[in-house]
């Protein structure tokens, strides 16, 4: 009974804007079923070899870097409302024309342009979450948004697996419809909204008054986030190829497994985040989350039965819950009121750079050394990253900030002093 009450309480106190941002994200990500199947689409439908598919997927990462940098920069100049609106609506025609490109370099070019547009959405959305969240609810607001991402990710791939079995073109057109509906919903609700955290901010630490490009502690933290994402996002690239080529799963089964991952995050994220806020120091949360991801990937060398794959993806989902939302929170707290978009953009660049490295590195290792080496190496590197987070986080934050509750108090001071 106490556990059920804690679960219900984890959803209380969030602003209506936070819920609506999550709804927009849910609509958008429910349609986002292309990326997990893009590697399979190229190897199975276009008959690219694994290494060529990795090259094309790397251009998604290059576009993500451009989109994150540009989106963060213009968010501070024209506001996150315009950036998110343009990104959502311009994504619609881009999704529709992707199926007309069948060569390696043609597909790489259109994927680059599309990801440059779509990934400009990321820093603007993070800024919106931080400005519309109620004081003290920042991590839960980010978690709610991620819960929407993962609910969409649980629905999208499951539907995508069914559609891919009929026609891959349906994947792209469904993405276009999702982006269009998300854009309409977002504009309708937010076009005349005032920020909850619009009060003028006074910097309380020297770190948030300097350029983020000179904030070396933050840059070290972003490098650790980059290392995490290089290996974690094998989930979106080589893992699906592994399921298809090595385990010989059908597209439907792959979609169901990925959908189950999203379901786990939706079911448990808010509760597990609240537990971490109350009982764990932040460095322990980040260490544990990253280390669980390491275990999940390393497990893949032991067994490939469906139930074992489900166990692995479940541990990966729990590790994701105790890592990704806290990265965004730390970034929001590290930034000032007038450079939040740039800070979020740099964090986005750290993730986007991994989208360049991850697919090529993963497919190259799988092609030349085998998936056994890939999964063992991924487990080792995520363990190293977990240890790095353990030491970087207390070094980056003020010395008196060692738990999520204290971070909340600092956030309130920064927003309302």
C-alpha cells in the first residue's frame, strides 16, 4: 500500500505545461519508429552491407550535431516556441521524401538534412521543460517528458514492426503524420503561454556566469555523457541488427522487445526517480544507472533466448531511468537564465556526436570482430563511464550539493532570488 501511494505521489505537483509538453512528445515519438528500424531497413530492404549501413547512420549523428548546436543557439535568440514549431512542421515533408532515396550517399544526405532539422527540437524542448516546471520538480518534469518518449517508443516500434512487415514506406509516412499532429498540438496550447519561471535570475555561483564553452567542469561532464551515449545507443543501431542477423528474430518480435523496453520505462521511471531523489546521492544514482546498462549489454554474450533478451532489455531500461533524466537536470542547474539554450545545446551535441561514432564503431566491430567483442567491450566501457560519473558529479556541483533534494533547494534559490 505504501509503495502504491509512493507511486501515485510521484506524479503529483507537476505543472499543466509539463504534462502538455509530455503529451506533445508522446504524439511525436509514437510516430518515431524509423530510427530503430533504419539499420534493418538498409540491410534487409536496400541490401546494404552492415558497414555501409553504419556509415549512413553516422550521417544522422552529424546532422544531430548541427541541429543541436544551431537549435541551442537560436533558442536563446528567438525562443524555444518558434524553434520547436519550425522543427516539428519542417520534419513532415522530410519524412515523406526519405523513401525516394535508395543509394548510400543519397540516403546519407537526406538523413543528414532531416536530422539537422529534427534535432534542433531537443535543446528547445529541454529549455521549455526547465521554464515551465514548478520549483523543485525539475527532474520529475524531465522524467515525465522521458516517460512520454518511452511510451511513444513502446508503441512506435511495436507498430513499426508490423508496418515494416508490410512495407517500409509506411514507417516514414507514419513519422510524418506524428510530427504534424505533434506540431498542431504544441502550437495550439503554447502559443500564448507565460513561463512559470520567468522571474529574473541572479547567479549564485561563478560557474553559471561564464560561457559554457569555457566551463571546463561542465565540458568534462559532457564528455562523460558522450561516452555513455556512444555505448548506450547501441540500442538504436547494432542491437536491432544483432537481433535480426544473429538471433534471427522477425521484425515484429524486434518491435515487441523494443516496445517492452519503453513499457518498463513508462511503468517505473517516475517511481524510481522519486526513490533516487529521496534516498540516493546523485553520484550513486548515476553510477548505478550506468553500471546496470553495462551489465545489460554484457549479458548478450551468455544467451540469446527471447526471455534472456527481455531480461537484458529490462536491466537496460532501469539503468536508463537512473541516468538520462539526471543529465538534463544537472545541465539545467549548471546554466544561467539567459544561456540555458546554449548549455542544453552543448549537452545535445555530446549526444549527437555519439550518433556519429556509435553506428560506425558498432557496425565496424560487429563486422570485423563479431558481436561477442562488441558486447563485452560495451560492458567494459560503460563500467568505466559509471566510475567517471561517480567522481565528476561531486566535483562539478557545489560542495554542499550531494543529493537530489539539495539540488532542488539550489534550483529554487537560483530561480527566485
